[in-house]
């Protein structure tokens, strides 16, 4: 049965209680996990972009609200997130080449608008929806495996200093997370005992609790909780970041941003492939909740969100299409049946607390979650890596496809994205030519 909602154009808006039931397990873990991850940029915003803590939190709140509109307002069945692999390239360009916070935010605006033009052009021409069918299986699986390798590289190599600073908390949260989500023995426990099923329903939350308890006892985690409420300084923030206040970027900024915007679209396309594969892989378990996948609609939604972000809360690339870790959590829960999760759209919306940013205003919550920000980001990347690795192996059909997949994945994880895609495309063409020659 198709889920109801308010149709507007090609989009469908859905409201909690009206079109979705309240999914409490997803809502509770989202309040911790999505909130902690959404705040992960706050330290960077205060040090490199000249914002106060309150302004940085307000900007994070705006990013979350815009991202949540993807599922609540536009009705697209993906748990939205950052274009995470593009973030290091973006920071290298913006911080490396531009000195003042004003110039850096102008460059963020240029990046987002360039990116929006690309996605909207592909939506209007309907080329974006066709690309998925045109990409060879070996290249698709290579893109997905490349995302897995990039995620693991980020955790265990690029950000190893964060791991070394909190080894007990990080290691324990990884173990708890993988046991609950993937250990076959625990899956059998869920079938036999209600406590195990209830524990599993909270996804990443048990891992956060374990890290908080043992990390606190070990001295790795300490809390400095402040009372009161945060009044979002929207006017002060706009005066520092909005192009309406600081001026629109010069044309040279748009030209300089274009190559990185194109690379970011390549990464976005890989995220779309991953998101579609995750849904289709689990759809047979939920024939009662058919998911309408329309990548043309996805392109429109991403383009519109990036325009809004560029004009009012510029920080590229926070408006991507997929938070793979969250999508994995929701699809895992969704495939267990209607009694566990009524609909995929409802579960994703609950995880993002239906776009209602009330928790950002409560200082005790904000200050309590500060120590968990690096753990949230690490677990998100971990789940992304595990899910993408499993999916890539399923998608790759034969031995040659798997060899091409491996080559593409390694190149994507270690070199510029266009290198891996170009070499992968050439290998796929040579393989197809060889097959035709034999025939």
C-alpha cells in the first residue's frame, strides 16, 4: 500500500501523525546520533570561519532543517547527509586559498550554486535519471566499494589521531555497534528474547551509552554541561555568512569552484547508486511498503536544497543525498516488518526528528553531546564502509567485474575521483569489446 501525503508537483510532503506514525526508537537514537553528527562541524566553524559557538550551532541547525526537507517535504526515500568524501577537497580549497571568513563563505556559496546548476540541469534534461541505467555494473560496484575504502581510510588513517585520543571509547563503540547490527549470534538472540530485540531497535544508541560509561570511567570522556536555552542569533549569523549581507561571490569564484562541483557530483552519483541498491536489496522483505525511486526527482530536490543553503546557510557540501550509515540503520529496521517500522519514509523522518530542531535550543543537551561528536562521525563512516563493502560484492557479477571493481575502488579511495572513473570506464569498454569480439 502506497503511503499518503500532500502532492505538490512531482514531490510528496508527509507530516508526522497525519501521514506517519511516531517511531520512538528511531526518534530517540536520532536525537543522539543525528544531532551529534550534525554538530561535528561546530569546532571547525568557530576556528576557521570566525563564528561564535552559538552561531555555529545555529548554522548546524539550519543545515539539518534543509537536509530533513529531502524526505519530509520532497518525499525522497533517502536519509540525507553530507557529500563526505568531498569535504577534504572543499576545505583544502576554501581554507587554503582564501584568508578571511567572508571570502571563505563566499566561496562556499559559489560551490553550492555551481553544484545546484549541475543537478538542476540534469533534472530538467532528465539525463540524471538515465545515468544510473547507463553505468556498467563493474563501475557501479567499484564506486560503492570505493566509498567503503574511503570511509575506512578516513577512520583508521586520515583521522587516526582522533582514534588514538579516545581508543577505549572508539573501540568499544565499534564492537557494540557491529555486534548488534551484524553478528549472526545476536540476530538469533533477537528472535528468542525481547530484550535483545529491544536493544537492537535502538541502533547506535547502545554504542553511545557504552562509550559514554566506559570512556568516562577511563577519563577519555568528560562532560561540562551548561544550563539554560540557546537563542539562535540568526541576524548576527546572517550578517557573517549570507550573500545578501556579505555580497555575492565574484565570477572568478564560480569558475574556480566548477571543477570541485563536478567532482562532487560524481561522488553524489555514487551515493545515489548506493542508496538505490540499499532500498532494492531490502524491498523484497517489505512488499507492503513499495518505495518510489525517482532519481530525476532526487536531482531536483538536491538542486533546490543547495540553492536554499547557498543563499541562507552556505557551507558546501552539507546538502548531499545520502547518509549511508543512517540509511543502513533504517533499511535494516524496515526489512524486519511493519510492526517494527511502519514505513521507510517514516523511519528516516523520525531519525531526523521530523525536521523540528527543538533540541538545538536546549543548552544542557548541546553541551552533553559535545564529547560524542567524534564518535558519531566515526560510527557513521564505519557503517558506511561495512554496508558499501557488502553491497559492492553483491552487485559485481563475474570475475572480471570484480577485478574492475577492485581497481576502481582503490583508485577512488587514493586518487582524484575522475581518475578512478576514467580508468574504470576504459576497462569496462575494453571488457565489453572483448566480449563482442569473442561472440
